[in-house]
């Protein structure tokens, strides 16, 4: 699978007001708020910029104090088609994480995840911020960042798909919470919520 990281800026500040990261609850195959707002322009991901100097400073303030080793739990909600019906299926993760805040401002998290339902383990690499790509900021508080980005994914024998991610990263007393909602070609597919503690 080939990933090409491209970040997109939302076209209107009205969407920033309409979207609350603390209230996301999408149904299977529900349209992305950005897709509804932008129409065909949603698939244009040519705009690429870095965080502003002020935004980078806030990222450093919020995330650089994190401990290097964290443990916690996660919930993955996936839309699965069964007998012609698309339903949500939840699985629970046991997590351990190596956390690095790099000199370029990138937050690098290497997760070891154990799926309790399927009884299998996986390694997950999560990378946020840094100098590569554009973060379209949706919401910022003293303890959190909410943002959007898009990537194109290519699978052998299949057309490239557009993957949009809505992400909230928050830190409260050393506890890191990561919430992600994934849309493929504009439609909701799955979400994750991971809580990591020292």
C-alpha cells in the first residue's frame, strides 16, 4: 500500500462553528461534514502548508511534557457489511506506547495494541504535526488540538481512495486522549478512541 500524505484546508469558517469535536457520532456511510460543505472540491487535496509559528508553539506547550512510556485502553468502532446490512462492530484494545516529541515539533507515537476480541497484536505508528504536510485546525483549547487531514491510499488492483481523518488530541494531567474518525471517499468508515496514561 502506498500512502501519499496531503493536507487540506477547509473552505469556510462556518464549518468550524458547526463541528464540535466532543460531539462526533457518525452512522455507517454517513457523509463527511466537509464533503457536504465542499461538494466536488472535497476531493481536491493540492493545498499543502505547515502549522503557523504560534500553532507550533502551542503544540510544543501541550504535548512536549508527555511521558515517554504510556499505557491504556482503546475502542475501535468499525462499519462492517453483513448479509446486506452495514452495522457497527466494536473491539477493545489493550495499549502500550512509546512517545517521542521530536525537535521539528512532530509528535511520534508507536503503539503496541492487543485486540481483546480477536486475540491478536499489532504495531501502529501515529505521527502528528512536524514540518511535513498541512494541519487544518478546527478547534484549539489550552489542552487540545482538533484538526483534519486527508491522504490518498492505493491498494494493488484497486483505484486510489481518499481517506479523510478528523482527529482530536488532548492532554489532561499527563493523560493523552486520541480520537479519530475516518472517512473513505467522503463516507464514514470507522473510528478509534484511545486513552493513554503514565
